[in-house]
């Protein structure tokens, strides 16, 4: 009992002591001090930097070979992977109906030639006889001349028909338009082919010039007018790790594609050693330059929210938000465009929580 009484007394004394203690004001009752920030003066300048963009290697020349006339494949002299030269015969077709058509037009040409020769001979004789006064009437001479001209025109027409059919027969021999490699072969001897026969819209052969390639790159609209066309570009591929290659930009489309809002540029790549394969995707590094009258700010000064990008300026000790569009970045500086005022002061490392029109010390 005595022990229990002692515990009760001790608990009562402890509660009495706690009741006399007052709560501690951790804030000390002082208002927060104004924040000090680092600022930089807005200046104009020019940056040179590099952007990384994907690219694709394409053959310098490529042609899908389709048949010009209807016929059967007679012989094929190449296959996939065959190296060919300009003018080399790739395949021959046969079309018996063309041979018959050629014989028919040749017969008509012979007939027209005979008729034209007879008209010429008659006109020549009448012209010679007309030198004797009264031997030939003027009307007979005019009619003979007209008949000769008409028959000569018919002869020329039939000769043109012969040449047209011969040209069609020339299409039965398919030749390579340039040096290259056959990359596709979709027909075999005996295949019926021609403009009127569809083979799933596939060509007979596909020929590519792989000794020289085009590196095609699409430049975003914001960098299209800043690309340095006089400098080389670097490119590399994951298929060849650790190796970087150089090429010079050769041509530009000078137009933006509607689908991508970007400009296509090409660089010629020598591939005489067959080191690259057309269709390879690569990463490229291209040099770009900013405008000479662009405003430059430290990259750390740009605040990016879910809605916009902006920088914070100090005007008479008050913050002012300036919406921007950024451009080229290099060496810790970024090209920006916005509603700036000359000589304006920008916060170098702004806190995204700083509100607009807040009071700050420099």
C-alpha cells in the first residue's frame, strides 16, 4: 500500500509540473526574410552548337524495273546480288504477236513505197511532157502532184508504224540503266508479265547503286535555317560501335515537308568498299548556329512548367515572367526568343516556386 501511495504522489507532481510549462514558439514570431537571388544582364550574342538527329542511308540511285510490253519471260541473266553495268542485258521477253504485227506493218510499208514510187514516176513524166506547149493540161499536172504528195505522206506514216513496232520489240530486251546491284528478283522464266498483268505490284527487278549512298536527314523546322551547310557532319551506327564517320552535306530540299514540318538534307557517302548497307539507320551530329541578334541567357535561367517555358526578370525589385521559345544551346547558354527589353536583368537560378510580382533582392 505504501508503495502504491508513493507512485500516486509522484504522478501528481509530474502532471503539475507539465501544466506550468508554456508552448515554445519555434518561429520566434519573426516574418520570413526576403530571398536573395543571383542575376545576370540580358545580352545578345551568337552560339554555335551541334544537334543529334537520326538519319538513313539510301542508295544513290535506285530503279524498279517494270515491263513495258506484255510477254513471257524467256531468259533471265541475273539474280539477287548480281553486279551489273549500264547497258548490260538483264533479261529477255518473248511476244509472238509483236513479230506478227511487225510483219504486217512492214508489208503495208512496202505497198505504200510501191504506190509512192508509181506516183512519183507519173508526176515526173507529166512534168517533163508539160514543157511541150499543149501536151499536158495544167489540171492533170496539179492532180498528179497532189497524188504524189498523198502517197509520199502515206509511205512516211507506214514507215513510222514500222519504227513504233520495232521500238516495242526493243522493250523485249531489258537492260540495266546504270551500274549497280540487283537487290530483288520477282520473276522466273515462263512468267507472263506486262502492264496488263499485275504481280502484287512488284517490279521484275530492283537495281540499286550501292557504291555511293545518300545519307538522308530531316531537320526540324526550328533548326532548318540555322544549319551550317559548309561544315561536315559526323555519323555513327549501333551496328559498328566505337566508329564515327564524316560526310559533307551535299544538297537540301529547301522546303518543309507537311507531314513532318522538317527539311530534308542529304550527304553523299562513299561506299566503294561496301562498308555500309542501304537502309541502315544512323545517328548524326550536325553543326547549327544561332542568329546574330539573338538573346542569350544561362541555361539554368529557363523555367519549364507543364504549360510553358519562361524566364524570370527583375524589374524594380519585382519578378516579371517572360514566356520564351528556346533555340540553340551551347556552353551553358541558350538562345531564347521572347518579349525582352534591352538591358533587362534575369534571375540566373530561379526557384520554380517564386511567384510573379514577388519582391526579391539581388
